[in-house]
C-alpha cells in the first residue's frame, strides 16, 4: 500500500478505516458525529464504571464501606478488576460537613483501576495548581457550589498513594439495587468535582 | 454537571455485553485499549452501525469469532492484531450485506492513500 516515496506514515488500516467511514456517511448509514459520540461514551463510561460498582456496594453494605475506608486496596480486591494495581488506594468519604476532592499536583496520578483514564482537565496545570489554593472557587467554576460551612479536603495523589472519593448516597436512591445505584455514580463525583 | 453515567441510554447494560466474552476487545483496568486512533474509529463505527440498526452486535461478533479462530490457525508467528481482524470483519459484513461494495471501498482507499501530504516528490 505504502509507496517507497511516501514520507507519510499512515498505516494502511487507518486509510481503510477512513475510507469505510467516509463511504458509510455518504450512504447515510452513519450519522455525522455518531462515531465520535460512541468513542466518547465508552471513554467516559467503561473506565469509571469499576469505581461506580465499588461506590454502589459501599452504599448498600455497611461492612464493605467500613473495609473500604480502612484499606481501599484490600477492599477493591473483592472485585474482579483487571490490571493489578500495586499502589495504595485510599478512599475518602464525603459527609454533610466534609467534601473531598482529588488532584495530582505533580503530574496526573489517578486510580486507573477504578476510574479508567483521567479526564483532560485533571491533567491541566490550572486545575492541578488552583484546586489546592482555592478549591471552593475551582469547584464552583466546575459547577459544584458548596455551602460555606462544608469543609473541603484536598488530597494530592502520588505514585504511591491514589485517592478516590466515596460520594454521599443521594436521598432519592435509598432502597435501590446495587447495580442500579452504580448507574447513578458519576466519575466526577468520585474525583470530587461533583456531589 | 452532566451525569456521565446515565446519559448513554438503556441499551448499555451494566455488564456491557459487547465488551465481554468471546471476541471481546482488549482492555486494561476496565478501559478499552486502543493503540492507534483508527482502532477507536473502527470500534466506534461498528457500535454506531449496530445502534443504528444496520446489523446486530451478535451478527458482528459471530463473524469476528470465526475470523479470530481462522487467524489463530493460519497466523504462524505473526503478532496478534485484534483490531486488524476487527476492521476486516466489519468490512466483510458490510460487503456481504451489499451495503458497501468492495470495489467502491478499494477505490476510495486508493484515492485517500494518494492524497498529497505537502511533500514535493
């Protein structure tokens, strides 16, 4: 496929995929933006879903919640999560008076096993530096307006210790099944930029 | 704040059937593993077509499993490339269903490959 004088390193499969996608769009089989939407959805959902399952169980099972807050790494080993994580996972619980938020000031350390890939803004220098200095303002800008009497704790992840937030269970979800509860947990809530 | 966990529609069940079992794509830490952008395009196309009702995921998966098995028998020492087989399978299915003629696809691919890249040869 690639000619000798071709400096471009596009693999033939990439051109094949592009050709296929352009034809399918012309034929009306694929809507504009449909492929992007699917990719974005999987990037958002599939990774953080592991963390959502962990949170949902903690909401349903008081003993599990206790184990999770005591030793996050040991507690999540009860789930069949892929990719052995050697680092320490610390889970911090929100309450009516305490809100937790996670950052990595140095780079982008992130609990992959439970939250998948970090969102772009998590790696952004502005988020990393500002959330430590002025967390209330940063959270407000991200759409989370906390009352003044709620204490904010900022947790700085590192290669050794990674944090995940255990959000408070929404009042309207009490009594729901664990699997349904997991659907209600957002990635942003587990980082602490949403409730 | 948009709730990312609930805006995807009911088809994506909790267990994500298209990501599990035989023929499932490579994943790490619960994340789909794409080594190159075209791989995510191929995956996105297959899912989008499926959601648009062009074929069922089961149709696609059955063919994918057959192709993977064929590759395993014939491959010798080649490195396993899941998304190469995935893209071949997707193309084959669309050709078989008469939705995308092979000649038309080959032509388009040829045109795209011939695009100038700003080099003066």
